[in-house]
C-alpha cells in the first residue's frame, strides 16, 4: 500500500578491499573474520565488530576487542570466542575455538540499505527540513515496530532484508507522506517521497501589506477545529499539507480569524488584518 508517492531505485554495494594480517607471536592466535552478503560479495563499509570471550552459557560474555575495519585482524590468546558484526540494524554472530595459528571465516549478513530524500514537485526539499521514520509492518499494522526515528535525508540506513514502511515528515506540522519500500540484500534502495505541501508565513497586520505585530499568538486549525500548529511571534513560518485551514491570531486581548488555503509548492504569506 502506498500513501504518498515515492520513486525508488537500487544500486549495488561495492566490494571491500583485503588487507595483510599482522604476524602472530608465540602464545598468540589470530582471528581474521570478514562479513559478506549471501552471494559472498564482501561488505566494504558500515561494519562494527565486537569480540567476546566465551566463558560458557552461565557466564556473561566479556567484550575484549572492537574494530570498524571491513577486514579486521584480532590477535588473541588461545581460547573460545564469540564474534559479532553489526551492519547498521542488521548483524550476525559466530562462535570460534582457536588453540593455535590463525582462523579466518565469513559471517553472512542478509542486509541492504535505504537512502531517502523528499521533494515538492520538481524541487528537492532541503535535508534539514525533513525527517524519516522507518517501521517494520506487523500484520495489517503498517507501523507495527519502529526501527529508526528522525533519520535525515541522504543518510544511509542499513537494514535487514525485507519490506519497510517509511514515514516522511516535512517541517514540524502535518506535511507527512508514507511509502512501503523493499530493502534488497547487497543493494542501496534510493527513494524520493513526494510531498504535496507548502510553507506559509503567518502575520497579523494593521493594514494589508503592513508591518506585522510582534508577540502575536497564532493557531492553525482544520475546518473541523483540530489544532495543527501553534506559534508565537511577528511572522512565524509553518509547513502544511495542501488543503483548507483556519488561522486564529491573538494579540492585545483581541482574537482575529480568517480562512486560507494551502496549495502544493506555493510558499506565501498569510495575513490577518486586525480589526479595531
């Protein structure tokens, strides 16, 4: 189900480069894991490795090493270890027993990524004015489980393979668009969510085109009376989904109102002329 419009494309991840492991001294062992997608394509970046000493099922594992290298090499004492690798919100883990020499193995991660942006018509929305929330649908609930909130435009969001529900918020009011997007293993899905919205600047003036009154309290309501946004100032701005609204301005103990309409892509001033 799509609520809003999204344009998506996928690009393959880039294979990683290998590096020469350090020499192993007497009484030490070398653990050199790598992370791959299910097709054995190496994962180049975005990895966080943690090595735990495995003391048995009854004891909490102790973390002894970390790395963000795509091809880490851990010099350890002989023993039992648990290696975990995180790729954003995806990951994999594996147990190792190393008594001598060196061990290299692959951990398989079924994951890809999302890279999101927003637009109004042909105009890209500045990244600082957008946030994204990503959900895993559960049953008929598209927002079953929140994975990440307040992600930014152009941020690479690494996720396990699957279908996600993305909510894009433009500004801090009701300009919201939704889309279901699929994350494929080893690929970055780039999507643009198209908003139908505009930014209006609210003003209370003594005469049309006149100076705005400072300290005015504004409320933006739906025609049914639901409050969408409140602000105080001479000319606050608010981004709204296209549609019909009621504006209320309070100043010096007086209340002034007017109806106005938001058209997608048409940023403008909305003035209320104060009545004596």
